[in-house]
């Protein structure tokens, strides 16, 4: 599939939602892919949704998702079932998200609320679609959300587990019980992929 461009932006608020939602790597990857594909549509990501404007339905062939880094050994769309179910369970992201009954394509419509969160681009991360393939493991979604936000900084510092210092979700966040050796074992390979 040829795209008009391969880079897309996510707002820092979307990055924070992805990090704090603790999505599986496949679920985060699907959300990133759909954000990228939304950017490729004529509708794209308008900075303001006027009252007459309503988000539109879009679709993508499952084969296109495989090209964006979704590895699957079968020709079926079974690998999308869990990520779609996880995304549908989170209110406010999609108005509609469903795999077609024949399993060949996925249809989505982002919610107006999500358009609003994406519209706040005072701080954003720039992601190349090829980086979607780097989203693996427990911290895959958080890494893909946070690293592009801090990529050009001289001394980047960010949190992969808890909310950012100035984040509105900070007060309601309950930190998970983590074992440092387990975190290191899971995080080291993920960061190594980004460093290569």
C-alpha cells in the first residue's frame, strides 16, 4: 500500500492515554495504526470539528494492517479479535470499531471526544509508520507513545509506568506493584530495539 506520507502525530494527551490504559502491545499497535490510517483519509484529523461535521466511517483491509507491522502466520483476522475487544471496552475512543463478518477488513469511526484530544497539538510526538513494528512486549505501547514525544530533547526524561508530572490523571492513578528485576527484564529488550 502506498501512503501520501508515513509520519503522523499524536498529541501528548493521546500518548498519556495509551500509556495509562496499559494496553497490550497488539492493542496499542492497532490504535497507533488506526490513528495513522485516519491521518491518510480525506477527513484526516481536523483541529476543530464544526457542529455539522461528524466523524466518518473508514475501513482498512487486514492485509494492510499486516504491512504495518502486524505479524500473523495465518490468513485470518483472528489476531485482531483481542485488540478490537480491548479498544471497544474503553469508552471515548471509538464510536464504532468492528471486524467484518468475512474477516477481510476492519471498520472504524473515532469518537468526537478523541478528535478533541488529538486536536490539542501544543505538544506532540512524531511517529513513522515503520516504528509500529517496534511495539512489542509489556511496555511496547508506552514506549511507542513516549519516545517520540521526547526524541529531540537534549536530556530526555519520561515515565513509562505512571502519569507525567503535570498530567490531569496524576491524582487518580494507582501505581502497580512492580518488581524491579522483572521490569528490567521486560524493558531492556524493548529499549534495545529503539536504540538500534
